[in-house]
C-alpha cells in the first residue's frame, strides 16, 4: 500500500465495491480495504435481491445467481397466504444470490476499473488535519500504517466504526435493530417463491423467511426486533420453526448478525467522509434488505467523489450533494417503510389474520406493495389508520 490515495473505501461489500469502481472509472486513485481475509464470507444476509434494482448496476450472471424466484408468499399466523409475483413483490425478491461469489465479482470489477483492493486490512482510526479527516490508520499483517486520502468512505457495515470516529451518531437502540439467525438448509424443495412468515407465532417484531437457492437448498432465517426479544433467542425460534415446517431439512451452514431497521440517521457526511450502506443505516426498515440500496448509494457517493476531486473541495459543502441525492431517493423509501414497520410491529396475530382475510376475492398477485397496503388501509381503516397519509 502506498502512503496516499484520492479515496479510501473501508469495507468491500456491495456498497463499498460500487463506490470504489465508480471512483476508479472517474480517474481517481482508490484503495478499498476489507478486514476479513475473504470478500463475501461470512454471508450475513438472506441474499434476496430485486431484478430491476440489480440490473442498474450489473448484468445478471449465472455464476452468482443461485435461484430465480417467481415471487413471494406472505403467510399469516393462521396459514392464510398472500401471493405476489416477482414483478411487483418486495424490492428484495427476484433473485437469490450467492453472495460469496457476487461480492467478489463486484470487488473484481472495482479492481479491473483501477482500484487497489487489500484484504485482511483493518482501519483502526481516522487521521485528522486541523479537524478535517485526512485518511486512516490501517493495520495489515500486524503492522500499522498511516494512509492519507482526500475522502474516506465508511462502508463497514452495521457495526461501523468509521462513522463514530468521525463524530457521527450511528448508535442503535433496541427497537432499531433486528437480531437475525439463518441456516442454509438442504434436503428441501422450497419451490419457486420466497416465503415470509409473519406474526408473533413465528417471530417477535420480525419474520421468518425461506429463500430458495436451487439444488434442494434454501436460506431459512429469522429476525427478532431487539426491543421485543427479551429472553427469546432467534436461534431457538428458528430451530422450532424448522422442526415444525422442515423436519427433514439438513443444516449445512449457520450465520448470525444484526440488521439496522432504524430508518435514516441524522447525517452521513463529514469533512472528507461519507457513509454508505448499513454504515449509513440505508437498509429497508420493513424488510431488512439493503443490497441494492447500498449499491445505489455507492454509485452516488462515487459520482460525488469525482466532482469533489474536480473542485479540489472535500468539505461538507461539496459532499452535501451525496446526502441530498440519497435522501431524495433511497431515503424517501426508507422513511415510508419505517412508518409501516412501526405500525405492523404493534399488531397481534389475530389482526394479521384479519388483514390477510380482508384480501379474500382480490387478486393481489399483480399488486405492488404500496397498492396492496392502500387496499388493506381502505378495508381496515381503524387498524391501519396511521397509514392513511402514505397510501
């Protein structure tokens, strides 16, 4: 590693790699570091992604698409199902990825564009000059090195330290995070639809998911809202679900982690710094999905880095364009999803059943989620009164 770059990206997930690639294509000198020794591993993600949102950044490739799904089923506590096609289903339905390959391909694309990629390299602090961020302290193979940069991109996930070092409040309260556990299950025929099991019967303030992965395998996971977990353990509930619904399933892998469902944080920039993806709390509070949001934000961040280099101005005044652009697009969706989430976590299983039954006789398969919620609001005005201004 050299002593200085135009941009340093901390974290080689989808958001970090898209930022690095965009900057490199714009002629910037880029270093992207990843603290783990393998990009994309371990996978802490259900791996679902929407086709149209993905195609904005990369052409689909069989190397990293595990399964193509036809849509999703939302399953109420009493078993009532709501079917949605992939064209109109939630943003995270369409493909089930193989993140271990997908993330590496994105990092490779960044490298091919000219970015330098270093694994097993950890940022340990930010460098500052007259109060402005001027690079990072990095540890590689037990040695610490100061590396200067005009802009640092924090793409270091939900546990992001970069933001905190910059004085940005990235703290998460219990109701702002989902504790998740997921098994890769074999000896299962999950069909061609992703499934979402909702209600307290299955989870506390979250849901259970089954994402087909092809070859008689599926990602089966659960999310529990921190404020509702108490003594409930996500892993125990997930085991119970599998024993009941997939008794012949064989566990091949286990991953655990946290997903921010807080909605937008107050700021994602500082002089010489931008936050991207989960570090910026850009995941969807309703679904927990964040792959394409991170990629969208990474593209914007990269474009703003290029403009900042042209101006030779890396202050908040210039970087504010990033903040404005992502909040006007991704941020609006996140804010709306947060309101829906905050309402749904208050509902009982009986109320979820009531909502599902109110769609009897209605073909919801071709409805986009906003339209479905609008129909549910009209049919259940007292129950969903808080959504009246959204739909």
